[in-house]
C-alpha cells in the first residue's frame, strides 16, 4: 500500500534529521535544477528536453 503525503502529515523523525543533518532532498533538488540549467545553456535547443524525458523515465523505472 502506498501512501501519498498530504499537507497535514507530520513527520517528526524527518524534521529532526533535517535539523541535525540538513535537508538532503532539498539539496538534491537544487543540485538537479542547477545541473539542468547548465545543460540547457550548453546543449543545443531541444536536446535538454529529450534528456530530461529520458532521466524522468529512468527515475520512474528505478523507483518502482
């Protein structure tokens, strides 16, 4: 059974870990956005969209 997170979910263990060690998820998202921005500047137009779709497909496949 898969639960979806709602705004009302309270995750005290996660909040404690974020306070102690930093928010790895937010840092990973920022790093991915930065990398995506750099790729968009360096690759020909249209190439980044194709690569983003491939990456999203691989992430979905790896997650399941």
